[in-house]
C-alpha cells in the first residue's frame, strides 16, 4: 500500500499562501477604513458560517474569508459577542468540533469489537491514549508517529508537507515545537462515508465504476458544504499557559501530545499560530483558499534587519536577531523518524538563515535531539493595493472585534494573509462525465500566480514560493498494490488519500479486480 504526491508548478510559477504583516501598529496611529468601504458584504460578529459568497470578486472573497474566520472561531457552545476571544478561554471553537482526520484513520485501523461502528460518526473524539494523563480541559490529541507529512499519510502532527522525506518541522525562537491538525466539516465527512471512500482499498473500484469525488458545495443562505481546516499549534513550555503573554494574545487549548511508537504522552497548553480555511462553494467549485496567521509570527524578509521590533527581539515568535548557530551532535545527524531520513551530506551546525529547513529529524520525546529555533521571514508582504486591500481589511476587522466583541479579544491579534479563488470557475465533474484524472485545472485562479504568491509562514515555511494549489491540483485517491496506477483526482483534497487502508469487503475486492481489468482493456 502506498500513497503518492505529485506536486505541480503552475505556469512556471506558483501561488503561495504568503506574507504576514505585523500587528496593526498602523491602527494605533491611523483610523482604518470603514468595513463598508472595503466590502459589499462586510463581516459581522455572528456565529453563522456562510455557505458561499454573494459576490465573486477579490474584495468580496477577502471579506467572505474574514466572515468564515469569525464564525468558525465562535465558541462551539455558542455565546454572545462578548465571549468572542475571551483571554485564557480553553473552550473549543466551532471548527474544533469538526472531525479530526487522524481520528478517522485510527478508528478505521482499530480492531472491531461486537457492535462497534465500522465508521466514526462526525466529530467523535476517540478515547485518549491510556498513557496520557487525565485532563478535563484537553480537547485534542496531537500525535507523532512514522510519517512526516500533515497532508498525505498517517498521523504525524510534527511536520509540514515539504521538504519531502526530510526534516520539515518548525519551532519558535525558544525552541517550542509547532504541531499540526487537519479537520473536515460534517458534509465532507458524510460524503466520504456515504460514498464508501473512507477506506483506501474501496476508493479505486468505486471511481473506476463511475463514482466522482465531488465534495459537497456550500450555497448562499443554505448548506455549509465542504470545509477543511489546517491548524498550526505552538506547544507552550510547561506551566506557561497562565502567563499573560499567552493568555492575552493567543487562542489557547489543551492538547495531548502523544508518541504512538514509544507511547509517551504529555498534556500541554498549545497556542494557535496559523490557520488554513479551505471551502468548496457553488460559486467556487475549485474551492476558496484562505489563510490566517497570528500577527506576531514573523517579519517580512525585506524588513527583518531594519524593523525595530525585530531588532529588539521581543516581538516575533519565529524570528530573533539573537539567533545563535549550534553544533549538531552526530547522533542527531543520523536520526531517522519514520519517512524522515537523515540529510545527505549531514549538517553539523544549525542555521540562522531564514526559512532554512531543520538539520535533523524530530522525535518530540528525544531529549538528546530537541527542537531548536528556526528563523522565519515572510517572502511576500501582505497585499494592500488595487482591489486586494488585505492589510486595510485586517485593520478594519480587528477594530470591529475590539469595538463590538471585547477590547481584549485575542482574535484581534490574528490577520488574513491572503485568499486564492477562481474568477472563471471550471466544472471538474459535469453530469455524465467519467471521474477526472489529476492534475485538475487551476485556470482562472486569482490572484495571478506570477503577481502574488500567497503562503502561510507556519504552514509553508520552507516552500513560500509554492502554494496549496501547486500540490492540491495533483491530489488523487489512494493507490494500492491491487488497483493499478490510474490517477483519479480527489477534488483538490488529500484527505481521501490519507485515510487508512482496510475495510474492503469480498464484494468490493471482486469489484476492484473487475475495475482493474476494465482499465487494462482501455
């Protein structure tokens, strides 16, 4: 059984979910523009997640993204605007109640007992690992196992998608690691379940016989549609969750940090530092791609050496002028963790060069080779010109939060980095068609791949010149030893490919053989 990734460059360039601008220092000295001057559909403080945008242009997509962010980060239990971003609140927000993809994989591969469900219900949290300490506030389990990638396979929470098979973890200026989580909305979960796509072995025969991976689409005033969330959580030092610097500026949660190999587990406070929101809608069947970051993450690369706060070393979480290179022990140079292999030739010293991938693989509970500070800068500043006035919109929404929610809301310290959307949507699954093969189309996607790459410094640290779509256009169903090599597309989503093998019935096994025979005849 194996899964594949086929990255594609688009027109010789790539979209990048890019750029971070610092906290709104401008807002302290200048009044931001009014939301009504920036949006025909201005964001409001409401827990209702919009199913689609009423207008499909750059400004409206940016405003739609902010509305999604507000609603998805409303407390899952509800509450008035005054509860939005209450400092120190560990309660889950709406998207944290989505289905964690790692839970789907683990449940599917677990031994069945009499009466146990074959598929996990939407939003169901698995029982905590036995070795994890009891903690009533812990709402998630972030796992480290054998795979490096948060996108494509298995249950590892430590690595980014690139560089492949090499160290790709991230740690802040104090050596605190970042862990990752992927979640899907109810409609996406139920689509995968109802179409028999939860198990990898089932996917090929179903598509070979005509099933399309066509995720549900959100509609204006109607269904929510398919949403995928990719969250970057910074693991705080033990006992730091009560410190004002975290409580007053970050969305916090309690998480079980678990190593399935050694069964080591700690419960730690984690702080949200990055968030992708992917939403398939009727107006954007190629999905709307929005990315957010904490305002304290990293400076623009052009300002890293001159920015006063960066020079002072007390503002940015992933950048410090006081970075010091460190020798890498030989044992760390040889460390392999799952698919992460030692560098060749080995690196004997850590780097202070921004956006340089780590010198060795990360095993979270290996004290001899701990995470060390990674210098991060943003290669492309946040857009603020023409019809893509993201910085101005950020300032206006942050002001809305302060004035209409609470002046100390932690959500005022997050910002939209950018959006990618389709000005000329392409229908990939027209009626009567056969399931498409990857790569899928990115025609008409905006902003231009040449004019403005868009990247998140905590989710695409080492590949800020490539975007989500640079890889997601090549997303395909799982390829098994029995299925052949037909690259059926999976609707820009790596979730189907990442689900666990197993669960194939005798009938489905026969169907798979018949499907392979049909493909060979073609």
